[in-house]
C-alpha cells in the first residue's frame, strides 16, 4: 500500500508540472525509560509516521507532508508543495538544480539479535536500578556522594521508503539502541564534578548487553571520584597533550564535520547553526599536519549514524573531510553538488517524515595511525592526558574552540601520574589539527545527537577517533565548582 502511494505521489507531481519529484514514507518508533536518583521517572513509547513530497518547479523546491496515508491527503500536499515552489521560483535568482546521479534501488534491513520488545519493562527498570545501586556503592567506597544520577535506556527504530522520479527506490529498516547517563559527584571539601556520556548502535538489546554498563559506569565513578578528591591544577607553560578518543571525536564533529557541510559553506545555515571557516577556494589547502585524516562515513555496520543510502536515493560512502592535513571534501546533497560541479556523496538526511532532507553528518571520526598508547607518551617529559570532557564550546565559524576535561592526568617522563582537575584546551581549529604529530591505532566511538536546521532536526551520529598527541600546548584551568 505504501509503495503504491509513493508512486502515485511522484506521478501526480509530474502531471502537475514538476521537473522532479520525490515521495518518502517514514515511520519512527521510539521508546525511552528514565531512572532519576533511583526512581523510575519516565516510561514512554511513541510512533510517528507519514509521507512527504518534495518537488522541483522552475528552479525552486517545494516541500509538504501529511500523517494521513491516503490519496486525497497526498493530492493536498502535492498542490501545497507545487504552489510553494511556484511562488518561490518568481523570487529567487539562483535557480536550484540537482546533480545527475546513478540512483539506487535497494532494500536494507538490520535484524536485531535480541528485539527490544522481547525484554519486558520490569527487566529494563531492574537493569537501571542495578546500575544505580552500583553507582552509589562506588561513590561510597570512594568517599564522595553521587547526588544526581540520571540513567536512560531506549531505542529509535526507523523504517523509510523513498521513491523519486529519477529512479531511486530505497527501503530501509534500521533499529537503534541507546543508553545515556548524567552524574553529579559531590564532596563538601572539594566541590562537584559532572560526567555524562551517550552510547548507541544500530542493533537491538544485545548492544546494551555488550556495553557492560554496570561495570563500566561504576569503574568510571571511582576514577572521577579520584579526580574530584585529589586532582591538582595542570602544569603551567606549553606542554605536550594526549587527547582521548572522546575529545578527538567531539573536536572532529564540531571543527571538521559542521564546517564541511556544503550548505553551511554556501550560507544556508548562517542564521540557524552558524557559518563555516571553509570557503570553496580553501579546498586543497592545508589545515593540519600530515598525521590528520578526518572522515565521515555512513556505511559503518552497527554504527549509530548508519545510513547506507541517503534520503535522495544516493548510496553512501566514506567522505574525506581532511586528508593528510589538507581540506579535501565537503558533505553534499544533490543541490549543493550541482552548485559545486561534483557528484553528491550521499549526505542528505531527515529527522522525520515531516522534515526535508538536508546535509547531515553520520559517523565523523579521525582515522587511526600506528602508535600504541605507551608509544604516544614515552618521550613526553611534561604533559597532560585528557581522556574525557565535561564541556565544549566553539564559535559560529567553527574556528575558536574550547574543551574542559573531566578525567585527566599529568604525564611526567613518559608515565601517567596524578589526576588533574579542570584542564582547559583552548585553541583555533588550525592550531588543533596542526599540533597533532602522532595518532594512536585504537579506534573508539561514542554516540551523539547532531542538531541542525530550522525547524531543528536532531539525528543520531557517532563521534570518535584514536588517541592523539599534540605538541607544545598551553593548558588553562578554572577554579573547582
């Protein structure tokens, strides 16, 4: 039935006079369970489904959607999208065109080993309560109070079917499991430290089991407690810095991924998400050292940002944003690809049936190198190891960035020593990538939700990378809170 409606929508749009038409069905099933300070707070389940159409008329795009799966509703949104495009075509000087692509016909189904529905609600709540109990015990052993404990487990299952007038016919069904936690650790004499993290994969409940969360989180509480109780100020003066995968991941996402979105480069996002330091003429110029390669890849199996085909029917592939320190490639949809005279690299994604597809990241990370962790630190006389962060900031052009570490340690004569409290890394994007002289060989990913657009669209992504070494960096600090 849905396929017939999609083909009907495309045919009707073309009959009305559209030069191009696409119709997409999307169904999003979400479930979330929240435990706050040991008490179940939320257990919610929602389903959103509908069909949208997007059509090109005289160099302008029109978009409309409906939650009613009927031909009469489709006729209404087709007329609405057509009228919108027709009116816009009279006002815009730079007409929209779409790149010519070999669009795909494909079916993608990710089958979970353990379906989320097969684990009943009481078991899920019991699982969260077990973690909460271990957190409290870890805090008590360490001599701190974990005053805020917010634990959330859930899923986001998506089914999409896209048909367009250029030959695309894509059906995908992808389940996603996620876990998030937010903790506040408190000591009357030493103040507070906060820790949060997101985990997610395109799998079923088996992903939650594989993360080994009870042990992982209780161990982390003990380590963060040590930072809170015994952490010292970081050394003054320029030092060598080791950054963990989590910090590398957020830096790549914010200072390579977002500025590498072609619509942002062209100015579309300026009023909502900001601008980009990248100008078209800067592609092919150096931004970092030879050791740095940053990519965005929607095809990684089981990844939180898994999207092997985009919402325009283009097959996904690895996109090299920075290659050996050189700005290499932008993220494109068919519209921006046409403007730049290139092929789309499959970066058009939408957050739901009632959102237009726009250029988005998927899994953005730094490519691993050849160094083991011990090799990264062995020749450091004085340095700081920042394993994870508690705060990040970056300006609208994605140029000036700032990261505040949460778990961090001093490095002396090639050895990791005592904990360091609140180290601050503050530098420009070029300084960040240019200071990296060695990249670790172990790759690690973390989940996130990337926001963009107006209205705002949030999509699941992975962020990550290996450990990296930066030379001669001045580390700041701030007073304990």
